[in-house]
C-alpha cells in the first residue's frame, strides 16, 4: 500500500481568485432585485405577453448591477445616468442591428467611446459599460427581427421600474445610509479594541479606515447637494469629525499593544446605537482612577482617548465643502485624456478585442452570437480589476450559469409563468449578492437570467444555451489571447508606481503632522485622510493583481509586506501626533526630515526598480515606533527583486 500523498496547496493566484469578499450579504438589495426582475415577468404572463415582460425585466439589469450603498441622492444620480446610457446604447443597437455592415462598425465605435468615458470616474465608467452592453444586446434583438419600437419602449419601462424599486425607501429612510456609515465607525472601533491578537487587530484597523472613508464620502456627497442648513446631515458630520481624535488615539493605543477597557468598548457600541436610532448621544465614561485621580499619564494614548470621547457630540460646525461644478468635472476628464497614454492604451485594447469579437460574429457559424462581444466588454473594462481574473471567473461562472439555463429551458420553465417568475426572482437576488461577494458568483446567476430575459423573446431552447456557452468561451479566449497574453506590458509588473505614490503621501502626512506647528488642524486632518485612503486603495489594487499568475501578480505578493509596513509607519506617526496634541513637545525638525527623506528614498527605489540606499534614521525615543516600522518597510522593499519578482537580499 502506497503512503498517503500530501495535499498540494492550490496555486497562490487560484486561491486568491476563488476567495469571496467577506462583505455582509445585502439582503435588502437582494429583495429589491428579486422584486424588480420578477414582477415584469409575472405581469407579462398575466397579460399574455411573456416576451414583452422579459424585455421589461432586462431593462432592470443596469439598475441592479449598478446600485451601491450610499446616500439616496447619490444613488439616484448614479443609477439615473446608468439607465440613460443603457437606453441610449439599446436604441443605437436597435437602429443599426438590422444591417450587419452598419452594426459591427457601430459596436466597435461605441466600445472606443465607452473606454474614453470610463476615465471620467466610477459613475461614468459604469454608465459607459452599460452603453456598450446594451448596444450589443440591441443589435442582437434587431438581428432577431424584434419590433424596434416595442423593444425600445420595454427597456425604457424596465429602467424606470428598476429606479422606482431601488429608490423606494427614500421618503422613509432618507438619511439611513449616512447613519449606518457613521455608526459603522464606532462599531469598527469597538471591534479593534476587542481584537484578541495582533493579526485580527491589523484587519480591524483596515476595516476602520474603510469605514471612515465611507462615512466621509457619504456625508460630504450628501451635503454638497444641500444648502448647508440641513440639521440632520450637519449633526452627523459633526459627530464624525469629533470622532477623528478618538480614532487617532485608538490607533495609537493598539499600535502600542494596549486595548481600551470594557466600559469604553461598550460606549462605542452605545454611540453606534444612538446614531442609528437618532437618539441623544450617551455621556462618555470616566477614566479609570484611584482615590479620584486618573491612573493614566496625561500624554498617554489612553488619556487622549478618554479626552476625545468627551468631545464627541459637541456641536461644532464644519465648513461646508463647495460643490464641484460640471465644468470642473469635464475639465478633469479632458485632462485625464491628455495627461498620459494609459487611457488611450486601454481604449485601444478594448477596441481591438471588440473588433475581433465582431469579426468572429461574422465568421463563426453561431446563431445570433452577440454574446461574444458582450463577454469581451464585460471582462475587458479598463478599470474593473484583473483582466485575467475576470476572464477566468467569467468563463467558470458562465459554464455553471449555462447549465442552470439549459435545465430551465429544457424542463420547460419558460412556459410556466409562476415557476419562471420565482426562478427569475431567485436569480435576481443572486446577482445582487454575487456582485459584492465574487465575480464568478455574479456570472453564474446573471448568465441564465439574461438567457431567459433576452432569448425568451426569440423562442429559446436547448440549442440557445449551448450557443451562449460557445459564445462566452470564444469571448474569453479573445480577451486572454489578444487582451492579455499578446498585449504589450499586460503581464509585466506595473504596481510599483502606486506603492511609491502612497509612500510620498505618507511622507507628506508625516511632514505636516510632526513638523512645525504652522499647519492648521484641518490641513493635518486632510493629510491624514489622504494617507489612509491611499493605503486602503493600494491594498485593494494589490489584492486585484495578486490573482494573476504573471510577474505582476508575483510582484504584488512579494511586495505585500512593504504595504503592511507602510501602514504601520502611518499608525506609528499617528500615535506621535496624539501625544503632541496632549502637550508633548514636537520632534526635532531634523528628525522629521530624516523620516521624510527615508520615505522619499523608499519611493524612489520602488519607482526606479532598485534597492533602497543606506539612509539615516532618527535615534529619538519619541520616534522609535516610526523608525522601527520604517526600517521594516525599507527591508521589505529591499527583499523582493522588483525586476524578477523573487527574493534577493543584500549582503552587509
């Protein structure tokens, strides 16, 4: 009998690719999606027009896939633009789709425009994706001989219905998203102080940073639309602003290996409850003391935390952020088009692959094979993460989805209205959940959903679903071969620039916060938020790249310790800032310059793909934590070889 074989670990990129996002399940969004998708199907069968009901249901797709958590006004703006783009794309596809010699160049041109629009920001990018998706769906409907006017009206009706469902809670829960965002900050504070070990604490600190960024984004976005007199948003923003010193003191405590006592953790929970329920904020806890005297030194992080808690809820007005006008946004977008080649390279790659997909539609003998182009557009969007990862997940998810679709059509689900409506509701809920958990899960649910919505109007059967599988596989092959393997630079390391930029941002935070006291409090707060936001975005970007088996993915893996060390440098600097705010002398300017120079050397080494040179670090006890973490960051950058993505150590 042979000895048992040890289980071989999955490749690094595969384990990361199959990992689901630990985000909470959006149950309310899942319910809304189920209702929005299934109601038109049910009404269509009741009226004896199932094909029309299916097309109306398809018009809901951009709303469900584009909906995000946030203020209702922000969601209305994002979803409204997305629906308009989808309607415009579908109309263009219907008009041009009957003539192949007109439809194919039109789709390629729309792909190029879509990629350029994506440079205008997240909302513009998603609207541009829907423009490309629905122009492709429109050409498919036109080629199948669908009545153009009826189909267009169905998509308009579906988009309008989806918007009504998505925003239905606005009159009742108008400020609920903002309250949840502010409350989440206090929940993450309690979680960070309750962490049982350093690894859990580090994860909790990253989640706290995300919660702070989300809360500021939602409140500043909401207030930018207001006259400045809205009392609810003003109070929430005041609470969040007053909580910032408590966040800084908490980070300093955890960085020093300390935890807040139970009464403080309970107070954070009580604050979250009060914010959610719109109740008066609870009184802060008293510091631990003996004989009426506090046990905490005046300059300790614990004393700073207790002091910060007394200021939460104080009615201190913040200056309202000016609303960015559309001319300024247009100018920023035009600047992004002229500032470098990245946008144009992404546009060229998407345009090339869409052109090849349209050529395949002409050459490959597949019935109404618009899904080839649809797959290319969904996978190759220039700002949606790893092309390799999305292509693999799209293919795997589609295989699962096609199996589900084949079973549904094969067993005649499309001929039973009640059964079909229930199945569409389940798949719609799966789309809402999959989009926040894993792209493969999203693909597995959205594939049979679109098969039923679009192909129900064409009398779909077993042959249709297998044609869709062939279309998807061919689309993924086009992306992997021409948009990834053969595309210049797609597999080369390209992550160092972002790491270097964040190192520069951290250096600016150190210089402003620890340097001469001439910078005002608001400027220090802005620098702090920029540093932590940059670190959070950097972490997200590296997590997207680590799913690739290319040198870029390997480099992201070996440089991960440098990111963690840079986060800890920022935490250590924050700890020093807390002590300064409570009476400790500022560090010597020469020591601060040594820290910023070392960070600049780190950034320069990453940009130039070389080892950091020998740098002098301050010997001050006050900056010992910063120095220790900075040395770790330099060692992490010195370890991986940025050109060959393997470890290499300098002899001393």
